[in-house]
C-alpha cells in the first residue's frame, strides 16, 4: 500500500499539535521530521526535544530523517524521544553498517538516504539490511524545492536493485512531491511519499492531503491492472 508522510518542516510551528492532528485525521501514515545540523545540510531545524512533543501529539509512527553529521551519536536520543523510523545519509557516517545496526538495536526501523548525486552503488552492500531506502528528489536542506526529474529513473533502478537483491526494503521518496507528479512517482516504484509544502503549504492541509491520497490510490490501482485497492 502506498502511504503519505507529511513533513512538518512546512508546518506552522505555532500550532504544530493541531497541524499534526489535521493530517492524522486526513489519512497520513507517518509524521516525517527533518533533522538538520547546519553542517551536513545548510539549514538548522529540530532535535530530539521536538520529537518528544510530536510523540505526544500523535499515535502515527514518527519518521525521523537525520540530515546530520555523525548521526550515530544521536540515535539513542531520537529513539528515546519516540522516533519509530530513523534514516541516515551514508556520507554522514563512517560505519554505515554499524549505524544501521544501532538503529535496529534502539528498536526502530532503519533507513538509508540517497542524495540526488549519490549513486545506488553506495548502498548495494547494505540494501538487504535496511527496512527502507529514502530517495532524495531534491538536494536536502529545504522544503518547497522542485522535484528533480531524473529521480524517476533512479526510482526505477532502485526498485530493480531491491528485487534483484531480494531485499525487504521499502522505497520512500522525499522532495518536491505533490498531486502533479505523485502518479508517475508511484508508477516508478515509490511506496512512501514524503510531502511538505504540498500538504502544509496548502491553504487547507487536510484537503491537500486527501487530494494527494486520491491521486496515489488511482495510480496504485492502475499499477495493479485496475484492481481496486482497499
Ligand atoms: C528536504 C526535506 C524534506 C522536505 C520536503 O531536505 O528532507 O522532507 O521537507 O519538502 P517538500 O515536499 O516541500 O519538497
Ligand atoms: Zn525529509
């Protein structure tokens, strides 16, 4: 089943609790939290403290996307704060295999993230060990950027790699996703769609999310040969 993970990076933090409740009721499957350190990416955002508050605001799994150097130093803190999924960038950690194991040992699903210019080869050895691969379709750091079109081809190649390796990994895509391109993104193999500005940037986030879900559902049913998915 294709799922949506709204990113709170585009939310109104003055009323974060209400914004999270809105997307939860409208059909979100996860809450995506973008953690940035001002080193790995040219922006600073939130840490475990905010994840604790997000945890109190929702029953949905929290998908923590760590855009930080040496993420291994913070895995315990994010897990204790209530993250359910933690993903790291291979360029940010010297011993990716160890870091992935640390995430698992902390009781979370483990994900690895590929920047637009990072080749799939970077994760060939680890792909059977991760629960999901997060493909960046913009350069990480900011919401509201344009989807990089070559990401579609990379998505298809990632899907093939996962099949070839018999990996259980799911595919998540992040950056510039919205109702205009969601259908082709689903057709190319993405299973979890992160959406920041397309949801929280809209005048009515609940309606925007429902519209996105409709697009995704019909793309999913087209993919399965027209069978209607529940
Ligand atoms: C970018 C973040 C994204 C961002 C997506 O570095 O990883 O999760 O919030 O925002 P949109 O959907 O607006 O591109
Ligand atoms: Zn993200």
